[in-house]
């Protein structure tokens, strides 16, 4: 008979046959003594999406019916929302001065598994794990999703067996034998160690773009940290338990021609006493209306899940880069986290939908900052003129106005909102300017920008390599449309893509008082205006040509 460890129990597990088995050291509930970003995990309980008494939006629970979640205890304040899809206006009305008095709890945090096994070592056979008390437990891996192109292989085992790890998974006992089914494996030497960090500002010919592009994107480079700026150089650094905001950029996949743009997210939390950051919360926006081949669902997730989940972890298919702002006060991070939690409620309700050009991971994330008052400098669209030509060409070539409209939207969207890499670079440049590390165009600062400016104690760059597996190595994301075109085959029929299925949102879950988001017209307004102007011009020309003839007829 199989027995799964109690979600709340600790110490000794009672066996069905009356025997007792001592649990390995480092094993605990996923909430025991943990943080979930800026919040103590003790304010949550474990559940799943089939939760009739959870105090959160029912639409959010629908996506996680069979997934382990952390949900707020009934006594805790929970983030609300405002109907509608205007993120900037909604955030501004919620926190008009860029601050909030208290950080409410998110309606859910996607944990994925009920247990944590910390301070462990995976043995070279890949089939066992040794805990800090030298107890050896059988190790199994969460099953590979059928749609996932790659998975853990001997290279992965070799990588993790060389270091201490922290794992999320499910601990079981059966017939006197224990096993741990791992869903997430986190390398504990991936630490932001302030003691070992030396100051290394961006050089004269360096930029965030050159850092991201270095070594082909750094998929095979070692984990590294780099101190760009600190407020009090030369003094002893006291970053332990300091709040942070992390701006995350994930690179390009090596096996998907639609994924060269990378991915963008914002994380909040506290830096651990030994440089730990696996418990930061990452606010991960993905398209809810399609089923990810890797099992990704948009949600607030712990950092170890976001990067190292065996199926959906970003590090299993590309390198990543993060700019960390170490803060003296949690208020700026708490304001962002509170604002983005409200946006997740709107997103689950389908008050707005994910759009790859107008409302993607970068755009949604930065809109929350904009609503709070951080106005990351914009760069403008790629080209309005090219957009008109591309619309006409693709609409004719593909015999589809929708095809033309899609390209038109890409070329006319603000680049900072469109490209994750450009968003990362723009945010990083502005943070350096706010703290006075670089010079730039002066502007009047908002209350939130002044708060951010005063709270930042240090800015740290983090390079995170890709975890070796059966997947080919990724690279740096693109910074422009022209760079994207250079990487992809000229003929789109030759592109490597992973088809995904649709996930229709049930009508029964729609709010009757909130109309569904309007679909974009296949004909953009400028194109319609040009067409209308052409029709009017042709009509005027015809009238002018008819007038002399009419006069001549009258004179006969």
C-alpha cells in the first residue's frame, strides 16, 4: 500500500503495517518555514483548483484543477480587481501615488508539488537521492509531457549530481521503502553571493545588449553574478533579507523558430541569508487560450518552478538573464506585486486576452509599472511605413487580411512593449540613470520613480545557463524585427514550430457584466483611412472628368 506523506506532518511517518520510517532530513511541506516572494508561506494553505471554499476568482482556479496551489487562508486579505482590461488606468486608480498600504495575498500561487526536499544530493545513477543525514531515498522524475520535445537525460543527471540541490516534488512511502518524485530541481550553488561579488560596471563599449549577446547568449556559460552599481561602495554589504525586484529576460530557444523573441517577467522577494533566491515569486504571463507544449500556465510561481520545473522550466530550453535591484525598503516591490496580482485576476477572468504584439509578457509587465508611475523610456515602433507595405503584401500573398494585420501590429507596436530583450535593456538603462550611475535625458520624476531611486541599494546582473538535457542549446533573444528575420528561414514553410492546441474559455465563466474583449479589425484604421481617401479621390476624379463633357453636351 502506498502512503503519501501528510502535507502538514513532520518527523515520523506512520506506516500501514504498523512500522515506522524516519523521513529524510530536509523534507518538509512546501509551505513549512517558507516564503512566497514577499509573503510568509504560513499565510497560505495547500489546495488545488477543485477548491469550493478558496477565496479567489473562480476563473483562475479553473486552469489548475489538478495542480498543487498555495491559496490564501480564509482570514487573509486577498487581491481584488477592477473590471476591464486597461491595466495602466486600473493600476493607477488602485495606487495613485505609486504605493499601497498593505500587500494583499495573490488569489493563488502555482507550486506544482506538495513537498520540498532541501540540502540533498542526486546520486550519479540518477535513481537515488541522498539527504543531509545520509539517508538514501529512491528518486523518480515527474513524467515527461507527451507534447514536450525534450527532457532530462544523462547530461542532466551529470550536471545535478555535481552539486547540492533543493527539490519540489512528492514524497511517498510504500512497503517500508521511500521515494521522492521530483518535479523541480534547483542547483543551490546558483546563489547571489554578495561576499564574492566584485564591482564591475558596464564598460565604455558595453551595454545590456552586448551582455546578453556575449558567448552566443551564454547557454553553456557558468552561472555568474556581476555588481553593476552600489550606493555605498567600500562598506560592508548587508543584503541579507533585503527586498528585491528582479527583471527577468529569458533567451531564444534553439528548436523553435517562433521563440527567438524570448520571454520577460518581473519577480519580487527577499534575498536569502546565503544568497538564496529560489523562493522569489515570478509573475509569469503566457497565453491562456492555448495549451503550452511544456505545460506552462500563466501564474505567480516560485522562482525554482519558473526556471527549473522539469517540463515547463525556462532553463531547460534557453539561457536567462536577470537584473536585480536590491532595495532598502519593500514598498516599491510590494506596490508592483500588489498591482500585478490584480492584473492576474483580470487576466483569468478574460477581461483582456494575451496578444503577441499588443499585450504580451513584456507589455503586460511594464504596463503595471507604468500604472504605478515608472515610465520606462520608449523607443517607438519599428516602422509605420513598413507596416503598411507588409500589410498589403501579406494580405495579398496569404489571401488573408488577418495575416497582414498580424504583421502590421508587430511593426507598429512600441518596441519596448513588444520585444522582451528591448524591455530588459530599456528598464536596465533607466534604473542606472535613476540611481545616477549613467547620464541620460533628464525628466521630472513621479512619486514612484523617486521612491525607486531612493530605495535601490545595489544593481546586480545575473547570468543563468541552460540546464543540459536532450534539447539543443538556445541563444540570446532578438532585439529587433530585422534580427528576427535574419534568424528565421526565408520561407515560413521551413520554420521549426511546435503546434499547440486551443484552450477555449468557457462561456459559463464569463462575467455577464463584463463584455468580452473586442477582436481587432482585420483592416487597421490607417489602412482603412488610406482606402477611404483613395475611394474619395477616385470619385472626385471621375466627377471632374464628367463635368466638361456635361458642359459640352449642354452647348450642342
